[in-house]
């Protein structure tokens, strides 16, 4: 009797949880408690884990573009260019980010549940008034987050993406594909042309997700913008940039610099442009496949780029989305205009250099007289008449 009483007393002293865990309901109770602990832990720890990248053998089968509007609202020429990508690559997915919805993409991938880079999000938002810089940054963000194929809205596929990797290379060994745009190293020291004389195309390129070259480039852009904001004593949203600053900050020059720096880091060797100069065949260095200029830059008229009808031309760039230069002008001489109009022709550039140097040597009064004649000529030409502005003598 006393033993039973003591047993009852012990049972009455147990906690409700311990009593629930005993008996036929014990298994269910243990399961429920385990779930509570597990999901509570995930809510605190698990959901905040940052995305990680596993090596993938194939470039993601997705084509990316961005524009002011979505693809259903494309104008005729834009729709035609986009259709070339989808019809030649029917097994690839296709997505367009717009000026309106791109920010949600950036916030999703770089917010607290993504890569947790609030600096990237805030910088992207601050660039709303500087669309070309924002557009450049967006492509690198997309390629880092998801990879695939990037194509500017005015880039048209000539051949299927299946032809982008020559058969002698295995796709599993290729992490980025770029093409040469400008290969004119003889101008690398030119005060205006030098920064853009050696560059890769960035209107079309391919990338596997999470490649450090893309994050290197993104970080370079953020650092550049912050330095420029300090220098100009302005917010990032209000920066004033000329044509060359855009190219060197986020465009082909910045893109090329980051790619080559990453190749050097991967290979452990100092890689320079001479590795890619005068290429006739594709080369794979550090997992980055570099195609000759004919592939992505055919028809540009320089750098041995060939023509669009060539069997090795893969992309045609129409340049009709390049009106951003009106807000970010090139260096334009008041008499002789833009040296870029020489399109890398050596004799033309030398003549431009000689003429502008002669102009600079003149007294200011004579310079102003020449400018007056030039603009009178422009005015009369528009009226159907013309005056020939004398060229300065060529100086050897």
C-alpha cells in the first residue's frame, strides 16, 4: 500500500511534458517537439544562410536582356532582334528585366535572404538617374547571380549558341565566354583612344553563376563610383560622366580589366593583352574562353573583325541602343570633331593628332577665328550652301 502511494506521489510530481512523452502518445509527442525545435532553429539560423555556388558543367540555358519595357511591348526592331535569340535557341529560356522590375530582382538576390549585399542594392537604386551605368551594373549582377547568356537589346544572334564553344573545348572547362571587340594596341598610349584600344565585347557574353570575375567587376564599380562621388562632391545619383569615364568605369574597359585580372589570379601568372592580340583562333585561359573579334564584333570595320556573312560571325551588333552618348559625350574638338570617327585608321588618327596639335599652338584669337569659320560653314551647309574649312597642314 505504501509502495503504491509512493508511486502515485512520484507520478504526480512529474511535469506535464514528461507524462505526455510516456505511453502510447509518446512517439507523436516526441515528433512534434522535434519539429518545433528543428523549424525554430531553421528560422533563426537556417534561413539566413547565404547562397553558395556549386560547380556546374554547363552554362545555364537562359538568355537575358534588359530594356525600358518588357518583351510584349518591344518596338518592331527590338522584337526582331529578340526573336533571333529565341528562334535560334528554342531550348533556352528567355527573360527581360525592365527599368521597372529590375530593382526587385536585385533586392531578391542581394537582400538579407540572398547574398546580403545592401551596398549593391543601395548603389543600384542610386543610379536611377544614370541609366547606362545602372544597365551595365545590372548585367554583371544577373550573370553573377544566375549566369547564362547576356545580350544587349540591339545584339542579334546570327547562329545558335551551340556554335559559341568550338568543338575542341569541353563546356565543363569553360566558365566564361567573351569575344574581342577592339584589338588596336598601337593606340594604347593615345590620350583619348588608349583606354579603349584593347577590350572585350560586353554587349554579348556568357557566364556560369557565381564566377569571381563578375563579383570582382561589381566591387570595382562600387569602389569607382564612391571615389568619383568624393572627387565630385556629389551623390552617386548625381555624378557627371563623359563617354570615356563610362567605358572605363562600367563598360568594355572595366569589363576587360576585371576579366584579365581574374585570369591572372586563376593562372597565377601576369596576363597582359599580348595573350589575345592578333588572335586567329579561340583560346581558353583559366577557364575563360576568348573568341576572335569576328565572333561577336563582326562588321565593326577594325581589329580584323571581318563581316557578318562570315561563317565565324556569331552575333551582329546594331548599335541602335547607343543613344546614351548624348548624356555622356565623347571628347569633341571644336574644329576636327571626334577622333573616334577615324575608327582606328592609323593615318586618320595621325592627321587628327597633327591638326589638333597645330590648333593648340595658335594664339587664342586665331583659334576663335577658326571656330567662327567652322560654325559659319555648318550653318550655311544646313541652308544648302557650304564653305570648305581649310585643313591644317599635316605634320610628320
